[in-house]
C-alpha cells in the first residue's frame, strides 16, 4: 500500500480539526490522505437502495463532506474515503499499522480546557506502533495549519536511543520550514538543596552532563538536516514541567512512548501524559523501543 496519512472521522468538530491538520500534513509530505470512518453497524454496499433507506447514509455524508472541504483547500491532494464496519478503536489500530501517521481529534472539557479526552483516541495512542497525532478543535487557522506559526518542540529523556523521535521531529521542522527545539528536563537531587538555595557545583555538573548527551544525540541529525535551525534547552526541573513550559508557544510537540513497558505500569509515561493533558498545540506521540 502506498504511504498514507490516516485520520479518524466521526463528524465531531474535533475530528474535523484533525482532518484539516492531517490534510495539511499530507500535502506537505506529498502523501495520500485517508479519511476513515468506522462503525460496527455499517451494512454491505448496495446500489439499489434509495438514499432515504440507506443505513450508511450518515457515515457516507460525514466522509463526503469532509472530503469536499479538504479537496477545496488542497486541490492537488489525493484523498480517499474509507468506511469500515468495525469497532472504531480496532479499525484505527489496524489503519495505524499501515500509515505514516494517524491523526485523531481530542476533546476538551469546558471546565478543564487544557485537558484532552477521548474514549477512542487515548487507547489508540497507547497501543499504536506508529506515530499518532492528537489535535484539538479550535487550533486550526482559516487557511493554514494550526502549527504554521510555531516551531517544533521535541521532548528527549536521553536515557537511551531517541532516533525515532528525532527523525520525526527534524522531518516535521524541515517540511514546515520552522525551528526545532530539543528539550530535556532533569530534576535537581535532594542532596543539592539547602536552605539558601541549590548547590551551584551540583547543578552545573548536571547541566554539563545533560548538555553533552543532548549535543551528541542531536549532532547526526543536524548534519542530516542542515536547513533546520536547532536550539536545545536543559531545564533543571521535572521533565513534565520543562516540556509543558516549552510547548507553550510551539506549533507541534513531539513526545515518545515506550512500547515495552512493565506489566503494571501505565500505558503512557509521565511526560507523554502531561503533554497530552496540558499542551494546547497538536501533540505527536512516537512509539519507540
């Protein structure tokens, strides 16, 4: 199958925002856009059923309307509709396995506007083996991608290989022509704290060690993407705070998710969870070993 960007559609404002973002992304990368609507009660296609009796009418309308809008915005983009008679979560996971990325809408509660919700989105993020991007409604502009004015921020733990995150992040920044900022947060150990502040020697050593690891991780990717302006940032605070703070003005936040986690551990780590819950920009979750 040719490379595609898949977006899950259910007719909600959130899924339409995701579709607009996905169309922009597919257009940038010269990929096909697949509009996927899944519902277990879809019936086999029949050419002899009038529209008023077609059980698939609303499903077809959701996909048709989205396709018409996106095609008008991107005349040269190849867009295909896909109706699947299957549970939405399972259908999206199957689609994610064969897509360059999967894009899903994220819903915010009125009383907690900074939070993402989604009965479908979160399980897909937690189980997909390829990148998933979450987009909330209201972040897309009238004629450009919601991340057009901001740079790309990538959160790095530096406790192992991070090539999957950096490959996605550098490619995203290069495609958009925006800067990339690599962020690493590291908490100051308790023994470095004192009533009058923190031990300067300890914090300086932590910063130097982290800076070397970060520079080493970025070096081959700087060489591979010489056109991307890169900045790095070491925050002497919890990784979650450092990442959320860095994402305030970002157009796209990239975080990682370990595919092999302890049996009783949450499906997402603390940084990914904080990013999904608090970032206002689209969040790309990249699974990695």
